[in-house]
């Protein structure tokens, strides 16, 4: 974790998930609750071949680990470089993942402070938007690529596997090296872009912007229009600790 002004700590990377029983990887392409996961997996196995686009008909539905299909499992947030962060999280699952890691959801104020870095800039890298510095405002939308319409099928487990011109839309944690919020000799990565991230608001707030969100608001970007039960491919989390 990265220490922020001796007040609290925040995860260096967006959360990937492990199961609490055996520390096994939790698929990043499904909501991490067994009943929901099984339903989503079976649905897309049966309907993917009828997609309206060539990519939608050809891109394989990812198989979750067998233990996730067999029965209930619990989750723990993990902060690690070079892995696919977990999307498809609602507020309750995000909070539980942090709690099981001995951490908690960040408040919105904490999250924004950490994002701005020690020089209090609007973006992790500076005061003005620069295309490509963070993985946000990308040139393509995964649902448009898979289904010909950016507004539909946001639980499709293949959305975060899509590429545009050979480049993945969702990147691995820490891969966008220019998008780092600097604190001394340390840094927090991908606070703008990659995945939206839940913060501690039971009414439902997520921040930062995901890879295809058309936002130039940097650390101030926030969505408050969804209830805490909402989840889709673009929603992840990172955790805080202390105070």
C-alpha cells in the first residue's frame, strides 16, 4: 500500500480477487457470487453465437475456475501488478473484498486526495487532460465491438477481453506507467481509467472513469446515478486502510 500524508494508506493497484478458502484466483470476468456467476456463464454459452457482430460470434466465452461453478465462495481483495483487475463488482461485494483483506473502502475524499498526488493535480500526471496518458476515453467501446451497440449486454463476460486494433481495452494493473499518482518515491496506478472504482457511499458512487468512458474530469470524475446493487464489466475497486 501507499501512505497518503501519514493519514491513511491506499492500494497501489486496482483489486484483483482471490478466494478466502485457498487463495485461488477469482475470474475477473464475472460477478463473484456463485449463483449469479453460473447464470451468466450459462446464458452466454447459449447466446454468444447469435451475436449481431462477427467478433461477438467468434470470441470465446471465458470459463471460470471449476470451484466457482461448484458452490459458494468468499472473496478477498488483492493488490498486485501485472494482472487483470476484477470488474463486475457491486458495492456490497467490493466492500466485502476489502474487509476480508483487513482493509476498507476508501471515502471519496480519500480517493480524490490519493489520485491527485502530492502536488494536488487534477490528473495523476498534471493539470490538463492529455490523451493516452491514462487508459480512459478510448477510441472504442467493448459492447459496440461485440454487439454493435454500446448500451446493451453489459454483463457479457467477454467485454473486458475485447481489443481494438490489436490493443486490449482493459489493461493489466500498472501497465499504463504514465498514469501514476506520485507520493514521494512511491505511486498509485490507474486511478484514472482502466476500471471505475467504488468508494464508501451506500447510496452508490464510483469514481475515476473506466477505459471507454468519455470523461476529461480526471480525479474529479464520478458517477452517482446507480444504486449500490448495480454492477457491470467496468466496475472494480481498490481498498484503503488506517484512520
